[in-house]
C-alpha cells in the first residue's frame, strides 16, 4: 500500500501492547464480520452518508451486514480503532468479500457500474 505507516520496529513494547489492545473487541467484531459476510457496512448513527449507503443497498435489494458504533458524540474511540485497523478515515466503511471497497461514493459508483454485483456474484 502506498500510504506510509510506522514500521513495527518503531514501536516500544509498551506502545505495541496499547495499540494491539485498543478496543480490540470492536476490531475483532468487525474483522470477523468482514471475513465471514459477503457485504459489510460499518457505520454510525446520524451520519447521512451511512444512511445513504444503507438506503442504496436496500433499494438495490442487496443483503448486507450492518455494524453501528455510536454517533458523532459517542463511541468515537471504538470508531477510531476501526479506522486504525482499516486505514480508512471516514464512515461508512464498505467491505465486499473481505476487501475494503471504500465509502459511500465508492459504493454508489460500484452499484452504478455493476461491479458490486459482479464482486458479490464471484463468491
């Protein structure tokens, strides 16, 4: 991946432990869903782009797993842990067959050009 990240050797043992355990339960929950479910949308309440993504998938009659973590004023640390895990800075985070598709704009484009259906049909 082109995005630079801190190398594993640049962490102290204490920092490694903190990073690895930071809301690990939430990260494990998302990772498990992404691994097992064909289409996963990770979001938060009150976010209009999350609502648009869910509505677009519903209108397209495409089943998906939805995981919600708080709103703008709550659960920001668990959402931060998800962002650190995925490397994606915004919500929704849309995963197709274990791969990060992106956010709402990416989902909208994949619905429009038929690539989402193709990716889902591959499994």
